[in-house]
C-alpha cells in the first residue's frame, strides 16, 4: 500500500527506486539497486513519487507514493512514520489476505507488504514493488498465522503486479474477486499490513476517479514509474498496505492497493483487479513479453545511483550526467566477479552509453539470465576498465 509522508512526493512510504516507478526525490542521487528486475534489472530505491492526477476528478496535481514499508529508510530525511486513520480488519476482511515480509541482499534491509490468495494451492497476487529486489520472501496467512516461503512466478514491473507461489501450501482460503462494474461514488475499504506491524488494518473511503494517472518517485529498491487508469479513493492508505485488497461494499476485491498521495488529505490509488488478473493469466501461460517477466530476471548485482559531474570521473562537466555510480556490490554476483566496487562508475553496457542508473535497468531488460554482456566503467583512480560478464538469475524477484 501506500504510506503518507507529508513532506515527500509520494504519500507515505520510504523510498527506493526502479526504472520507472514512484516518488521523486532528487534523481541524481536516488539509489537504485540492480539486484533483480522484471524485464530488466530491478532497482532498489524509493517508490514514492509525485502523483499527477491526469483525467482524474480534479486538475490539481498531488504527490503520491507506492508504499512498501522498508525499515532501512526509517529516520532518514523526508520520511515520517505512517499514522493511518483505520481500524483493525475484521475476520471476513482477513480471509484470503496475506502479510508479506522480505529481506533484501544488501545493507541488512527488509520490507513489509500485503498480498491476496488467488488459488488454494498458494498463488498470491501482490504489488511488484513489495518483492522487488528481494532475496527472501516470507508470507503469513492472516487467517491462520501459518508462514510459508515464496518465490516469484512472474511479474509486470510497469504495471506494478507480481504473482508469487507459496512453497508447500494447500487448502488456502482465496480472496473474493469482484466481477461487477465499479463506479465513482462507490464505498470501498483498503485492507493491508499498515505500517508493517504484522496486523491487518482497514481504512474506509469512497471512489473519486477510475482514470487517475500517477507518477511515483524512486525509493530504495523501487524506481520512479508512471501508472495510468488507477482507481483513486479517499481511503487513507499507508506504508505496508501495498499489494492488499481494495474491497467494495460487498467485500469483494476491486483493486490492489498501490500508492497514496501526501499532504493534509490522503487519497489512495489502486490497480484495477481485472487488469492485474489479465497479467496473471499471461504469466501462467508462460508468454513473456517486453513488460511481463516469467521466471527469474537477469541479475547484475550492483546498487546504483545516478552519477553527475559532482560525483563523476575527473573532468566531467558540472551538473552533466556521466553514468551510473556503484553504491554497493552484492557478493558472488557477476559484478563482484569482475571487480566492480562501490565508488566505480558504469559508463557503458552492451555497447550502449550509460548516463543514469535507469539506463542500466533498461538495457538489462532486453537480456535473460545466462546472457553475456560487456560492461565498461571508470574505477576510483579514474582509469577505464572493461569486462564481459555472464548475468546471473535474481534470487527471488
């Protein structure tokens, strides 16, 4: 779900980045972690972003954030704890809902979110940014408190949708899906792991638009992204709610809680459930596309930020983008094997010039695990280095 951050672009969750995702903190230093990626490398950076309400009920621009509560970002500038206006979810609202906890392969980072059970055998629908870049995913069934390990079956990063499979699950209660027409003015309730507390909360609201467009900013393992055709509601969604159900008055899921605006009045944004289910069907069919990833994504193994003149190699023009700065390297990955280190700057990948962290993600999107690709970088002494690496497979997402 989304968290609300009065002072940030997105409404409420710590930030991480992915190549095209939620918040808008300074792009030059917004961290992205290319640890895994659907249709490319996944970025571990902020997911908050400014939300522009194109075609919405108002012409005002607001800020919104796709919230997946990442502990390492607490206490950082611009982050404030979520204070949801909600109540504890009822037993009926908890059926078919799961709580998701993730571990990221760097900086001892962890995260929390929500999901919905689609099949009795353990397929779970959630927001992609909830599991993006994760090395471990644990899913707890809200109704029974039983916990399972999970793997990512497939995802669509551009739509912020992921399908998980719980290991060894069976006989699970599934979420109720709405098949009726949704209208502006309908009463709804957003349910999720608000604040990552491990307890489901419910926030009531009303649908105010069915065609909202939002732009999130990069945060932690998630990047800035533009999402269109979103359901906008007055429900006070907070960090940790991402991936949870947006219920209608009949207790049926009409959407997936995805983001929220910031400011005095919080609006929530949800991905329409039927759109998400169409992506699930494509994943199940095994038909990979330019946006839908089936199975593991290619793994380079570096955490990146956008390099500029100030942080670029000697001689770079002031304020001029110069590459992707390596912030951290995951042990045992392709990047580590060729000697990339924190402080190095990637300037080319696969024969293409790199001017930002997102360039690396976009270039990796055209590759699969096992592919070989040439990487060029400037080391901390200012010397140019080059090597051909074999891309690994993302541990989970």
